[in-house]
């Protein structure tokens, strides 16, 4: 559902970008490029850790690594 929302937003942005070429269009292009970079960057942790051990010695290690990576996403994007 969220993917559909973003796809629709991209379609609207691309339609607006093709309609004219002025300062506002340049801002839309920059925003679209930034969004295309941020979406995969923020989703990498979820793709890498989509599933993991639920029992055993590696379950706690997995939980701590996942929590650390999820909590530092904002810092990574800010840099």
C-alpha cells in the first residue's frame, strides 16, 4: 500500500516535470532525485533483516544488530 502511494506520487511529479521547464520544475526534479535515493536507503535494513533467528544463541545478537541499525538510519541519512 505504501509502495502504491509512492508510485502515485512519482507519477504526479514526473507529469509535472514534463509539463514545463522553470525554477519550480528544477525544485521538483531535485526533490524527486532525493526521494529516489532516500527510499532505498531507509529500506535496506528491512530488506537485510526481513527474517532472522527466533531461538538459539544468535537470536539476541540478531535483535541487537537490527535495533542498532534501525536506530541509526536517521544519522546515516543526515550525513
